[in-house]
């Protein structure tokens, strides 16, 4: 698998030419924004999205990549949930 990723210009699943910008961010706003984007899909399937965020904590991450990861995770959860 590693050889496959490297042959297509990836390392650890991340494009080698990716412009990662690491900042200290609070993930809660990213979670809320991703939920807002996915909520219409969930509502259409009769799935209720409920978010319980703990105490605010910061993390060092690429804001765009975190947003994409959350969208992928939530949309896949909705898409592959049983009817």
C-alpha cells in the first residue's frame, strides 16, 4: 500500500505536494460547521445529528484538512447508516 501511495505522489495518504498549514485552532467550530453542511443530508434520511462538545480545547491542525476529514466522516456516517 505504501508503494502504491508513493507511486501516485502520496505519503501516509496525504498528497506530497499538499500545502499543509498547521495552526492552533479550536475544533468545536469546525465540528459545528461540518454538521451544518451534512445536516440536510441527514434530515433527508431521517437521521438526527446530535453534537456534544466538551470543554474547549485547542489543537494544532490544518484547518482545511480538518474540515475535509469531518465532512468525510459525517457524510459517510449518514450515507452508510441503516434506513
